[in-house]
């Protein structure tokens, strides 16, 4: 039996820190988002939170 999971390394894990910061800033300052963009921004926030946790910080940047 095989189990496939969608929870693996984020495709955003390959982004540089500065690119992730730029994308995060764009998401935080967007006045409205399409459903697809909202999902993308949620994934960017998760990656940002993961990096903050790995670095021992409470905030993203």
C-alpha cells in the first residue's frame, strides 16, 4: 500500500530570502485577491513562518 501526501517541501522553499520577502510583502498589501492568489499567499505565509521557526524567530522577517 502506498500513501501519497501533498504535504512535502513547499515549492516556495527554493525562493531566496529576498524574493520570499518581496512576495510576502505583495500578499500583505494586496487589496483583494483571486481565490488562486489567496492560496498562493497562504503558501507563501506558511513558508515564511517555517523559515522564522527554523531560525528561532517569532516573526517572518
